[in-house]
C-alpha cells in the first residue's frame, strides 16, 4: 500500500481538489493524507490571536471571510444539492465550534483545537466529494490513531496498533482519507505535529504500515538543486539518499518537512516528491541509494545568530566545553553548527528566545559575542573526505563573499557555511554557477 500526502496548495481550491481526486482514484488501495486548504491555517492562527487579546470583532470578521470562501469553493466542488448542503453544514459546524472559544479565558489548548479545524474541513470536503463520485472510501480520523508521548514524540507503537485495527475494520475500502498535522497528546488533548507536520503524518503512517512508498505531492517538480526564488535555471534533483534529503530539508529546502525523513529511513521506505500541477513529471526519489562523487544541491537557512564564546580560562577546556553545551541544553536551545579552538567555541542557533539567560549563565566563564542576521548555506552531496576537490570548488565559488564560519566533518553529506544574510542571494547564485551550471 502507498501513502500519498497532498499539501495546502494541492487542495487549495475546488478545482485542485478535483484534480487530486483524479490522481488518487486509479484502482489501487492507498491512504491519502490531506492538509488544510492553503491559507486556512494562517487564518485560524489569526483568529486565535484575536481571542487571546479579546478582540471578538476582528475574529468575527476573519471567520465570516473564511466561511464565505469555503461556501464559494463548496458551490463549485459539488454537483448535487444534497452533498453541497452536507458540506456546508459540516463547515458551518467547524466555524461555530471556533466561535465558542470567544467566551471565557483563552488558552494554548484552545488554540490547538482551533488550528485543527483546517485539516478537519479539507478532509471532510474531499471525503464528501469522493462519495459523490461513487468512490468506495473510508475517512480515518487522525485523532483516532495519531498520538504523541509525554515527550511530544510520536507514539509509534500506539499509532501502528490503532491504525492497523482501523484498516482491518474497513478492509473492503478502495481508498482511505485522513488528516495531516493534527494528533492527540499523551493526555488525550488535541495537539499537532507543528507547521509542515502533514509530511510527518504521511511518513509516520507509512512507517506504521511498512508502506510500499510515501508520496509527497506539492506544487513544484521535486526538490531543486538550489532555491528557485533566488537563483534562475535551477533543476530538479531526481535522486537523493535519506541523509542528503534530511540535510536539505533541515537547512531550508521548503518542499519537505525535516522530520519526515527519519520514519521512512528507519523502515527503508522510499519517499517520492511529486507535482500536482504536472503529475507526469518524475519528481525526486529519496531512498537508501547514493550517487557517488556528486554534489546534489544547495540550501539556505535564514534567521541565524552566530555566537562566539571565548573562555576566560577559569575552567579547564574539557569542563568549559561541557559547561557551554550543558547550558544550551538546559535552555532547550538547539545548536546548528559548532567550531572549536583551544580557547573558545563558536555556535549558530536559530532560536534566540533563551539567549539572554544563556549569556547570563556563561558570563562568569566566558565573553560572549553575537552576530545576528546571518544565514547558513548548506552544500549537500557525496562529500566523503577522500573525494578530492569538492572543498576547493565550494570555497572558490565564494572567493568574493565573506564567510564567518565553515563546518565539515560531522557528516559525509554536507558542508555548511555561515555568512551575512545580505550575501545570501549572491552566494547561492555563485555556488549554482560553479557547482551545477559550469558542468552543463
């Protein structure tokens, strides 16, 4: 069985939903993971923000606008009045539930209930449309099987047990629909897998079922070798291994959520990135296969802060390094890159929330210098140290651009470089010209 996930742009209108229906109704049994319609999650977050500040009027305006939008899409999606009215009733019920949170104190738990409505609405509409088309399908509510642990990690055994039981109950179906992104936490409350989490849902479902393949359908032909928003002439990368794909996703390639890779890699399930606007395009295949000696792609991660921590020599070096990393861990602040010397350590982070507390705790032992508005440029491929020349190609491409930090050795699949955000586009273009276009 295959697992197919369709993102917000893929189900962003009635016409797109019809196109998706045409893709999934091919006679093969499969599970389809549906995201919220494009723009809906942002609108729901805006509604929650209004409730936090008790701005009921603004919240009502957003709800009215969203209700009108969905009414128009429903009008165009359904051919029969009975299904049209059923869809309108379901959507109206979702927005009425949202409005009930306008009364009384508003909490983070309430916000998650509101944000979940996007996936519930889109899956409901797709389910009703396929029913109208005569498809033999079953809606599998994600809240019935997708659960996280007390550590906010997927409860893999629970997911597999519940999902297999649901499929056994409805073994006669040709098609199964479920919601992406949403889940329950260990206490049974509605929660989510964070932004982009529909990819994660698809990967977790695929891993639970030991699926034949996981397909991520979006609006671009696979993962490109550079960011097409900043570089002209990019091209799709037809094959990546799991580690290469994970690095690109983590360091800025927007087509794939970073967490999607691990469940698929663990069970060696191929992941294919495909384009709903061009279904015949081959896209990108992610698997355990590796192409030797080849640089595959470049990605950039924004909003980086460079932190230079110079020892005051109060602690011996081993204890000093331990203190530095224990402090970042204590304040739950992930570190992207690390370089060390005999007197200090430099790191990069993308979350500054706890940085003042971290600096305060390190101040007795080190002087701390910050550089903000930085970016990490990540070059990904088969970069085994025995492969002569790739370092020179990367550095030569950036010979006119100041580089603050370089990291290589922690992985055989990437070289990462830190520079000012203002130099990002110039760096991406230079790397594209040197690494890819010069070989054409």
